C-alpha cells in the first residue's frame, strides 16, 4: 500500500470543517504544525494527559483532587468533549484542558520533550480484527514518541478489557529498554470511566498495567509516513 509523506498529510488529516466556536476549556488548534502552548497553559506546573478521555469522569475527578496539576484530555468525539468541558467548567481551578486531535499525531509532533508527568490510556479501541490491528494506538513508534514526551521517571497507566491487546501492550513495553514496569494505580469508583463501570456491572474482567520512563539515549523521531486509508476523512 502506498504511503503519504508528512508534507502531504495536513490537508488530508485536518480537512476543512465548518467553523464552530471553541469550547471554553478547549485548546484551539489553528495550525496543526505549531506545537501546543503547554507552558502558557500550565505555567511550569505538572502536566498529565488522558488519551481518549470520553465524558471526562476520570479526568475531572483527578483534577479536582490535584488542583496544582494541569490535565489535557484528548478526545475526538465532539459530544464527549462537550460533556468533559462542562465538568471542567465546574472546577474552581480550571486546570482541565480539552484537545480535539489525533493522539498519535499530538504526541509525535505537538508536545514538548520530556514535559509530561503521567499519561492515562483507559480502554482504548482494541481493533480486534487482524486486518484492523494497524489502527491500534500502541506501536513501537508510539512508544518512542511517548518516551520523548514523558519526563524521566514519568509514567503511563493503561487499562483494557481485551486480554489479547493487553498482552500485546505489555510485550511491547517490556521489549523497550526505555521503560520499566511498575504497579498500576488504584482507582476509586469516582475515577472509573463510564466504560469501566459498565464492564464491572456486567462482570467483564479488565486488566491494568503501568510503565515508567527511565534514562536512555534521546530519539530522533523520523518524519511520519502514513497509509492514506488511516487518515480521517472530511465527511
């Protein structure tokens, strides 16, 4: 299958949409080639990111307990973003920010090096069919980008209901010399995602793991080349 160089991606990956007003807690992205204004948002404070934050149940609860930490929730679905935005507006510290972009692209190009303390990925799409597995978030290239964004000693917390995907994720991290496994965090009911609560009610088992970034040689991330079929469509 033909690959598309990064120079051609912008017009396909970020098609023109009808203008809409930004949400009050949204990070506006007018130019997807310009890094996010992280320091302006965080003022030098700790930064944590949830990928696929859904309705924001976990992120809002976490932010309320840690007012000195700033949180970015990455979510593609506008309806879910709006729900998270309403939760964020109710927080007195306004330390939650919403971003509507592809997570992989964001980590690869738009975040500063070694700035993120913790990344949370709870119940990512497992893309269970073999022919779709290339769409999964976790890959060696994503792990490289993740390590370059995490501060040394920073970590990632992962949970899934898909045992095969769980084993694949662990296998990738254990094979990397830049990560070491750590015990996953304990989350109370208020920090359980909507998906997770549904699984618990149905008796569906879930699995969790966590990894910490350790010292290693810096990585020069190569320019991306993507399969055009993997790019979002304009309609």
